[in-house]
C-alpha cells in the first residue's frame, strides 16, 4: 500500500484547484508545506514571557559580567534568549514585564534537602548530629503516616520556593521495607512536591541500612549483602520507578536518585543498585566529628566496592583526609556543602577551597529545617563564606561570586542536571528570581557582593519556575500556604 504523506495530501488538495502543469502544482504544494512549517515553527517559538530592563546575572560560563537586557521564555518553560538591550520590536510575547532595573538571577538549587523536616524546626537545639538524629527520627518521625508526610513535604517545598530555591535534591523519608512496602511514604512526598511547583530530584532509600542513625547488624534478615535484603530493595525500587512512570507528565520531576547513608554496608549494596538501574546517589558521610577516625576507616572498602563515580556525591563530607579527597577527585565524585546545618549542629567546616583546588565538584544545600531551621540560600551562602574566611583568616580566600556559583551551577553539576538548570541560557528551564536592589545599599563594583552580603527573602520581588510566576512579593500564588502550615501544625501536635 502506498504511503500517504503530508506533502501528497496537500498536492492532491491543490491539484483540484490549481491551474498549470503537474510539475507546477507539485512545486506549489511543496512550497505551501514549507511555508506552513515555517509558520508553525514561528508560532512554537513565540515566547510566553519576556522580562526586559533587567540586570541579568546568568551564572553561565565566561559570563560573569551582568547583562542589562531581556530574557524570553518559550511556551514549554525553556529559555529562548538572553540578550543585552531591548527585545526586538518584532518579538511578540504573551506577557511582557518591565523589571525596572531589578537583578535577575537563576533560581537557587539545593543539592541536599530533607524537605519534610519543615515540620520540626527548632528541634534538639543543644545537640550534635547523632543525638539530634535519634531525637528526630526515633522520637518523632517514626510516628508520622504517609498523609502526614504529604503535608510536611508540601509545607517544606513551598517554603523552599518562597526563599528562592526552585530546584532541590530531596531525601524523602522512607520507613523501610516493612512499613513502606507499597512505597506509600515516597508516593505521598512525591505528590506533595509536584503539587508545590518546585523542581526536584526524588532521593529514594532502598532500605538497605535501616532508619537513619540505626546501626546495621550484618546477618540479620534484610541486612546489606544478604540475598533477601538486596532482593527486597531491588523489588521496592523497581516498583517505585514503575509508579513514577505512570504519573501525569510534568517537567518538575527531574530524575530519581538513591538516598544513601554510610551506616553499615549500605553504600556497597547501593552501588549495586546504582549500576543496575543507572541512577545516581548522594551519601551522608563524615558529617559529625564523633568517631571521625572510625568513619574514615570505612572509605577504603567503599572505594574498593566501585561505588565511587561521577554519579555519586557526598553530603557534608567534612572530616576527610588527603587519601579520601584524592580518590574522590580521581573518581569524578562530588559533595554538597550545608553551612547552616553544619553550624547549627556543631559539625565543623568543610575545607571547600581545598576540595575545589583538588578538582572535587561542589554544590550547596540548605539541608532540613529541623537542623538548618531556615531554607534560605542567602543565609546559607553568607554563613558558608564567613566560615571559610574564618577558617583561613583570609577575606580573599573565597568571593561572593564563587559561593553564589556553588549554590546554582555547582549544585546543578553535582546533581547531574547542569544541562537543565543552574544558569540562564537558551534551552534550559526559565527558573529565575527578580530581586529589588533598592535595599541592598549602594551598588558596588561587584553586584554579587550586594546579593551575598545583604540580600534576603524580603528583597525578592518575584519567583518564576518555567516562566510561570509562583511567588509574588513573598506570597505563594498557586497554593494555600496558610492551610499547609495549619495542617502541619495539627499533625505535629497529634504525633507529639
């Protein structure tokens, strides 16, 4: 049977009404199709949003100097253009916004968040990490049900957005193979993030190491390295991956990752799953100063297991040594830095300048609000920059631009999504903040200093994800933030 193409369809239709030879009619039909395709392409590229008259800090490579100009965003939420000057007169958009000289920067990225922990701020205020973990997980979170987690995660996601974080790596709370056998806890948190509007990587715990803070006893049912433990973890992970594939299409869910901890043998079992399912992993490692020598002693076995790769990055990674750093750099692995949480829990200061010099990729995260208490990237950058300068007793050891790069492109890099977010470039998602410089003082020679040293949530005029305004002068537009707060408070009270 002869294939009937678009061109032949147009040819047949035009043949009946166009005079002239068959060749002429075919020429006209092909020309018509070409013109139609050009018109369709033009329509597809018509931006839904143009923001003009902005000081744009793209965070793109070799583009440190701000651009005074405009940005245009396509209907699919990706960036069409970032350019100096006024948009062309021929450019017609669904909406045009005059930024009136606002700073326009990429949305911040948290490479390490426990979003559900927004329900437990101020917890264990005088404890370091190990007792804090026991207090939170064994004393409170163990009683939370999936519906509780939905509201906790919705509140945390909205709070991330409200503070300018448009993308997050989220360690979902997972209750293990018995309580979470149908992945109900993960599903509830996944839905909450989708409903919030934030872009995210969902970090799934396969349950190889038990609850956080709980030591693994080799030889027990389901323990790492046992066939039943790996089979259970593999089946649960596959079931959750299959479930995510059935969800309505959205561009917010970027990819599934593994949620790791360095307890027991979990990293080695997780390495097997990483290879089988072709997914990445972030492992909590070397956070607390407690027993740091013992913690470091596990690294050689971890290295020998083959888990180190560009698909792995460490969370916190403070109490390292040169061997650990060299092997991490050689493997192309990275780390996420959480200054607010590290300061709150007295965990110590990661030697970021040294890590960067050795070639380790570094991102930044705001951690959970039960330890950092505030999902604020500005406070996180300031705290981190000041801690590094204190450590080195050198005000030039790290610049505001460098720390801002770590909380945008650096985080996108370690999360494996630098082709999608982290900078304002054509083809990437149009996720950005408009910041009013009026309260940032006199414009300095380096505007990044104004942003890092002075700016806060109060200075954010609006927040866009995929070219859609989600926050306007501190007000969440698409969700009832007060309801999320009230539901969370009610459920926390019931759990207590």
